[in-house]
C-alpha cells in the first residue's frame, strides 16, 4: 500500500473571502467554500448509508497544541501551513488507534477510508478484552485494518497523561474526559460495551455493531468488511459529486495522495481546500509529473 498523507487538525477561524474582489480574477481555481453534509443519524447493524452528520468536537484536551492552526482574518494566507512540512513532522506519527475524534475524522476524509470507532471499557468489560485478544490483536486483522480503515478507540478506562498536573488539574481533566466520552456515546447511540461504529468519510454511520461473544472473531470481522464495502460505495458517490465542483486527487512524488480543490495558484504555490474546509499550501515542484502537467495546461488556458 502506498504511503498516505498523515493527519493534521486545522481548527480554522472564519476566513476573509478570497473570492473575486472588485472584479479581480485570480490565475485559476478560484472557488467557494467546500460543501458540508448534515442529516439524521441512523443506527443498527449494517445501516444503509445516508443522512447522519458527524460532530467535530473538542476532545477534552486530547488535541495536541501543535495541531491547531488559527488563521488571521486580516491576512487569511499568513498562517496557512505548508502541507509537505506537515507530512514529515514526527509528532504526527501515532498508534493504530487514534484518541481524538477530530484527528480521526480528518484522517478519514484525507485518506478516503471509513472510520471504525471502538467504544470500550478495558478495566471492567471482559467482552472488550476478549474482542481485543481474539480479533484486534490478530496480525492479519491489523494488516487488513491498516489498509482499509482509520481506527479510533474511546476507552472509558483510559489512562490519561496527567504527569506534572496538580491534584485539582488531574481531577478536572478526568471530569472533562468523562464528559467527552458521554457526548460521543450519546451521539453514536452507544448503550453498552463493546460497541463498534463504522463511519464513512462524510461522517455518516454505515454500521453499528453491539456486543461480542468469545469465538466470534470471524463473524465480527465479516460485519466490518460489509461496513467497509458500504462506506466505500458511499464515498465513491460523494467524491464524484465533489469532482463536479472542482475537487480532484493530487499526488506527490512519493505517491501520497490527497483529495482537495485548488483555491488559487501563486508563483509555484497551490492553495488548496479539503472537503472539511481545511486549507494548506502545496509546492508545485513537490507534485507528481501528471499533476505538474495538469497545472501547465490550466495556466495555458487562462493566459
């Protein structure tokens, strides 16, 4: 499998519009904001894709400060991050199970993979421990999941990183985390442990799987495979819709891909927007030969 773009959380304040000001026309790619999707949440095993919007909430301090970028309304391009610099940041290399819903959702959108959310209580649920031992710890499953899923774990028994905090601060962090778990459980209608929720890159639930019985690893894995098939079908239709609005897949020289729309081209710099509205900059020289040729064709059309 080719290496993919790594996740970055961009919390973007309202941007000053870079649309046509006073009749001025940029070189090419000037576009409106990316679309959003809303609707009613569904539940149940193997839910048909459709209609429910995910939430991008503050995960009780789990988002690293270096992942947060605020833009300047007076100069919206001032702090837009360099995408290739993001890719090489070792701080962004995390384990297979993400803990932040924001980072997990962004990675799901970037890589076009469904998000599997595992709700667990590792200290008090023997079924959660069985599920982990019989399926999630299996090497073959891990290889399949790395290829097909973005994984996130919501563990009510999570050991929080509170080193250096006062007793009061530790308690506040624990309370905040408990509220975070409660909000996620309410949003995804989780009533017990273990629960698995499959969410497509648009944020819509395509599978909801409750409980686990020892010896049923293959059955559970089969349900997850079905969820991936449903999510991928929905994602193809979603991407086709966005492609009609100017989105396309960009590839760099290391064969990493990103689905985004060109906002503007400025002397070798491409300002892009992803489907969730996050903006970043790509250097033209870092793109694949095919993408550089596409840019040359577009510049020729707009001379």
